[in-house]
């Protein structure tokens, strides 16, 4: 089926033109994502490959599992692993692509992987290799990404904002936001489900909505748009640290919050931000006020959640987040 290079190429071309709906946003940056395996078969069951050196010595790898074993495009894959003793070295790959995992306890780690409407569907193999006193051992498991149908609509942008669609503007945006989304923090800063940033506000454009922009560009919506009046307070979805608070060409006045372990939330089109880079925020803290800045057709908030660089469905983090 597809290969990682092809997927990245498609992704890059899409990110270059824009991924917007109603407001602006798809994604800030191309992100590595595994290609699906050719087989549509069920994922292999976890299996420690190496024979035990001695019945009295527990295997180096204690567990490797994916929760859940199947997700839909837009969901987050939760890969957990643990060791019975600290290995000398270890590596976690998904269909051959290595990913960093974050500590969640003594000799326990987790990798959260985002998926989106551009993610390949099918089966993915998760392979854990670890080196210990008895040599290198491996464990394998897998998961499936299932297609999800998204609504489609056509949007016409005012002529005064069409220039924001140029590839040059897209590159500038990606350079600015990409750095803020690439900050690595080992510690989990959030706790529990994410809060919607404007409680009770109606949704104007859902995540994943696809469309033809001014009759020619296709995109998917990388977040959720809420309808709200200019000046409405925007609250942090969860605790974290601000990694960006500035004007972006398409995002307008934008705040990005780092929640740790590769998870970020973003708030676009603000009339004003109320936080500064480096500031620690608590869940529900006001980070800015609703506006109509950047690539948007009117006042409202675009809320996005990124996991390992992939814009996932923010509502999945409000309703059914990883534990
Ligand atoms: Zn939006």
C-alpha cells in the first residue's frame, strides 16, 4: 500500500496550501506518521520473542500494549510499555519508524500518537526492542486505524484574505508554530479530560470537515471552531506551559500551550492574548479573548489539540482522553 515517503509528500503538499475551514486551520507542520501495513488482518497479539534465560529470571520486557487496539482517524493511539528491570537500551517503533516514549512510572513508558483524516488506515505494527544482560529481546503488538467519514462543505473567503493562502505565508506560519509544537517535555502536565475553552459555546465548524476553498483547494479542519462574540474569555483546556503567544499570519493572535509528553493545545484568532511564553497556566485559566484575527471569516475561536505533531479531534480529549 502506501509508504512513509509518499504519505509525507502528500502531507507536505497539503500543509503547504492550507488546511482550513471557516476560520483557517489544518495543521502547522508536516509530521512523521507511519504508513499502514499492506495487510488488513488483525494486529498480532503481544508476544515476547526471546526465550527466558532462566525460569527464575523474569523477562526484561514486562508488557507492551495499545489502548484501544483500534482507533478512528482523529483519535489518539495510546501505547504503553514496561520493563521488569531497566534495560541498557531500548527502542520503540511503529511500522519501522522510531518514536520517543515518555516515562509514566518506574520502568514504565507511554507513547501517544495522534491520527487525523490524512493518516493511513489499516494495520500498524508496534515493535519494542530492549537490550539487557541476556541480550536483545523484542515484543510486538499492533493496532488498526479505521476510516472516519467527515462532513464536507464549500467556503468562500473574502478577497482581502486570499493572500494568506500563499505557500510563502504557510511556510512562515509553520516555522513559527512548528517550533512551539516541537518542544519536548517528559512530564505529563495535564490531568483528566480537557475542558472546552468556551464552555457551552456552539460549534460552528467541527473537526475534520473537508471542503473546497474558493473553488479549488481541498483541506480538512484541524480543530473545532466555536461561535462566540469578540472579547469572550478563552480558557486553557488543561494545565500546561505557554510555548507561543504572538500573532501568526493565518492563526491571527495565537496561544499554544504545552501539556507535556507531546500534547499541545492551540487557540487561534484571538483579539488579545492574556499570557506570555514560559508562563505556567492551570486548567480553565483565561489565556486570551475571542477575536477575528488571521484567516477567519468572523469572530470565533479555533481550538486545536496536537499529539506528536498531528492535529487530533479536540473533543476526543474532552470526552474520552488517554488515562
Ligand atoms: Zn478552525
